[in-house]
């Protein structure tokens, strides 16, 4: 074997590079944490949307740089994950590759090991879930396994950190002295065919950075990337000719023959290294008989889902409120401190302040005929108030309190629901149910042109669309993945709930709860319809959803550590990604709503936007305030509530009453709720959509279709409402109520 | 016969995997190779198939592309029902 050079000796205090690889569901995340102590740098693979996690540890004086490779079943060129993994091994030549193998599922897991060995990697096997395998009655002869594969094998239990020290030791040993090379032998006939191909490949020195035998095998398997390499070679014709001859000699599809052979080799290794009693039906299968039952599956799924959301909302709501309180308290304290400092320098204004207020109040009232009649008294007092604050509040203190602090607050308020949702989700995932849920709903999603694997991203969307969009990475086909991203913003996230609660509470009276609930249903119905529409009309999505193939991991009791690790990993990414975008967005909104500096919000840039857009929204019955609220809602949808607060100049308790009196009728209120649900994903979500699709085209498409759809649905609600005369009934009702009150 | 027609809980041996290159690759790496023993554990909508000790959920389209045999002859000595 030519090409692969593995450093044979690692002197003391040298740094070694180690890669971590394994099938999905083998406990890779946990083992990574066990090795590194949890400290990781998370980034992206260059030019890819796949996450790259790196960590470090020192063992007996040797510094180890650990890179987490994507979880894969094999190393073909068919998926980005697999390509990344094998390119890393070929190009970066890690000193050691830790292959995590599920001890309770050796046969399938060793398939990847075979491919790693073929690729010339210096493999150390971590035989994880060793306790589980023993529990299942498997007796694994670790020594026999190690000697037949020619690699070091260390039994581990990632959940309890068992075997981690031994694994670290084995890694150092392997880096210092590579064990004798193991050649995957496919039997005499096949080997001679492979050698023939290898002979011509060796002629091209440009191909020498790859193991020649691996190239030969991949060429026979018609691996797209390897064929590309060969085509670029000066010996292309010769190599292709030999490959064609060899393939013909093999008869059947060489890929199938080689895979069959690999499993045969694994079988013969296991016959020496593994003893197990035949267990016809496992406990896991018994649970599946109930949970995957044709009739019970969906009802059980619905109950679990309902429990999960109830848990998330019930537990997180008080915490969110607490954070909200803390933030507004902090804002006030900081504001007071800063204003105090400013007052001295602003003494000059005190004498003239009142006159300026009067003057401006009259001016505003005269200039803005579109303000409702009630405004004359209210507005002047409001403006006087506004002027007062502005004259005594410097730009800096305003930026800090209204911009930065409320921006950070906007992010913090989201942390409890997001983390609790992830917590619940991690429990479902670690127990093995989440894969079953995808299985159960595949039938339904398929009808909407989506994939069973679209389910988890859509589900996450109810918490926040950002993790929802990020979770689409588990979908194999690019078309299915993008389609799932496009409809994800229609899943009504946590941020939209306060808007519904406010508006529905204000104008829908006894039907408020129903109104809020209907938004969630509307979102789901629209997501399904849009997915179907895009599937039918956009050529890119013309194909049927890709085949549903998914491993169902064995059920397991989730451990606290596992669940918390998963929760933390997901939540941290959200805070980091969304956090920065939201804070920046809030500061931008602060600028637009406070500049030109010193003037009330009615004259700010954002009000200008509101007035300019008003004619477009007149058919929907939205006034300029609602439009301004929607503009702010673009940053984060729950900002709609706060914006109404600022515009109507009142505390949240009064907001509903004022909204009902001056802004919305029941019908336009419902239309506004629907509009909030559908229009533009929030800024942070757009950022993530761009990152995940790596395409401005799809990002812009999501934004544009969202606005158009929102407008159409709102228009439909308003038209139907007027047709049914709901309006007049409510107006009559409220008139009667007012009369009764006076 | 296609795996889709195999009765529940009956063991069979894979004879052929008929799919596009991508699908075939996916199935091979999961252990659906000719000669592998399979058993359908559940078939409500997609099916759960036991192959080489793991449980894999397969959609209807995939089930019809995996050809299996329950014949107890030739090299399939170990087929038990």
C-alpha cells in the first residue's frame, strides 16, 4: 500500500491529531465529552453546512486534538457527511481514528470499521455500550476481535465514563506504534481483480495521496468522486479500461459483491469473537408492537406530543416572566443612573422644556391627521412625556437601556422555553422514541410531499424555527431538506404566542383561546398545503419524497447526563446564533425608532415606513401602528407586543383595552394574528435559512412567499368576516357594553 | 418476491437489491446485502425490518425493491421460520 504515511513515533509533549467517528446512535457525543471534559469548539466544515466540533485534552503529557467526524454508516460519496469524513481522513491524515462501535450491534457497526481500515486509517475501536451488550447476553472476546482486525479494542460505557482512561491510553499507544497493517481480503478471485486495477492506478503519482488499493476498490464500486479523480489522471484511459474489464469479470454489480464480501468477512470475525444466545424477540420489539401499532401509533404519538408541549410551556412560563421582570428592573436602574448623570448637563433645558413641549405637541397634532380623534388630548400628553424623557435622556443611555439591555432581554426571555423544549426532546431522542415518531408520521407527511424525517425539524419549529431549520440536516435528500426548510417558518414558534395572546385577548372575547389555538392549526395546514404546492409547481421539487430509510435504535432509559448534554448542545447553538442576530436587530430597531434624535416616535424613521406602507395594508384594515409593529416584529416576532406598548404609550395591562378601542376590530385582529404567523420569518431565522440553504435564492423565496401568503390569508379573513357581518355584530355588542358601562 | 409481500415475522433471505445507485448504497451499508437474513417485524405504513441485528424502518417504495426468498435450498441453509 502506497501513500498513507502515519507518523509512527510520537515523542513526549508532542501534539497528536485524533478523529472520532462512528455510526449514528452509538453515543459519540457523550464519548467526545468524556474525552475532552465537555469543552468544544463548534464551527462548520469549510464550505459546508455540516457542523464541525473540535476539542482538546492532554493525557500523560501528550496533547491531543480531537475532531468529531459526522456520524455515518459508511464512507461512500453519496452524502456530504460521509464525504467530509473520508476527505478528512485522506487529507488531514489524523494520527489515530477512534471508531466508536456499538457493542450491542457489532455486525452492522463493523462495516464502517472495514471501510476505515481500507482507507488506511490508524484505527482504535471504542467498543461502546459494552454494558448493554452484556445485558443482552452477548459475550464479546475483545482480544480475539482486536487480533483479527489488527487494531486496539477498548470496551467503554460512555454514560458512566467507563473505559475512557483506557481508551486514551490506547490512542497514545496507537499513535506511537501503529499495529501491523490489516488488509481487507475479499478472497482470491476478487483480490486478483482488485490488484490488477491497483497496478494501473499506481502508475499515476498524482493519485498517490490515496491508498491505491482503496482507490481500486472504490473505482470498481463506481464511486463518483473516485471516478472523477481517475478521469483527471493522465492515465485515465488505461485505468478506465482495466476497471471496465475487471467489472465485467465480476459479473454482478461490483458494489453489491464487495458489500456482501465485507459482511462475510465481518461474519467470520464475529464467529470467533462473539457468542450470543438467540433472542427471538427483544424487549424493544415488544414496546414497538404497541408504539408502532397501526391504530395505536398515532394516538400515542399525539399524547406524547401534547405532554411535551404542556411540560415546556408550564415549566418555562414563570421563569420567562422572572427574566422579563429582572430585565426591566435592570433597564430602569441603569436608565436612572445614566439620566442622573445627564441631568446636570441638561439643566439648561429645564426652563424652556415646558414651552418646547407645548409647541411640539400642537405641531404634531396638527401635522398628523391620520391619528385618530382621541389622540388630541392623549397624544399631547404622551408627546410631552416623550419629549421629557428624550430631553433628559442622552442618546447613549437610550442606546444602552432601550437598545442593548432590551435586546439581550429579548434573547434571555427565550432561553427557558427553548431549553425546556430541548430537554423534553432530548429525553424522547435518548429513549429512542423520536425515531419511532418519525416512523409513525411518515404516512401523513408523505401525503403532504414531505418526508418522515421532516417531522423533527417541523416539531422543533413550534419552539423556535432556528433549531427547526438546523435540524433539517438529518434529511438525506437535498430537495426534501430545502422543502422542509421553506415551510418551517409556518410552524408557530414561541415568539408568536404573546402576540396572539394579546390580540386575541383584546378583541376575541370569549373566543380568545380558540383564536390562539386556531393559529397553530392554521400554521400546520398552511405548511402542508405549501409543501404540496411547491412539490407540484416548482421543478426542483418535482421528484417524490426520497425513500424512507431510518434506523430505529434500541429503546433505552435516558440518563440525566446524556439528556442534559444534548439539551445543552442544542440550546447553546441557539443562544449563540440567534442571540447575536437578535441583539443586533433590536439595536437597529432602536435606531430607526429614535432617530431623528429627540423627536417622538411618530416622526421617527420607522413611523415614516408605517405611513408609507399604510395604503397597501388598508384593505386588511391595518393602521400605521400595526404596520410599525409588524416591521419591528421582523426582528423577533414577540416585539410586536412591545411596539404596541410604545406606540400606545401604556403598560401591558392596558394594552388590550386600547388595542380593542383604537386599533383592531375582531376581524382585523384575527387577520393581524394570521399575518403575524405567516409573514417573513424573523431576522434570525432568515439568517439560519441562508446558512443552511447556502442560497440567496431560497432565502429570498421564503421571505417573499411568506409576505404574499400572509397578505392573502389576512385578506381572506377580512373579506369572509365582512361577508358574514361579524363586524357589525361585534360593534353592536361593544356599543351596548359601552352604554351599559356609562 | 419483494420484501413488501413477505408476511410479518417470517424470516427470509435477500436475493437482490433493485434500486438506483444511491438507494442501493444506502441499503448495502445498512446490511441489506444478498444473503442477509431479514424479518419484517411490523408493517403499518412503513415497515420495521430486522436485518443483521438492527431494526431499520423502510418505506413502501424501498420494500418493493428488495427481493427476498424463503426457499430453504442452496446456500440458504440457515433459514428458520
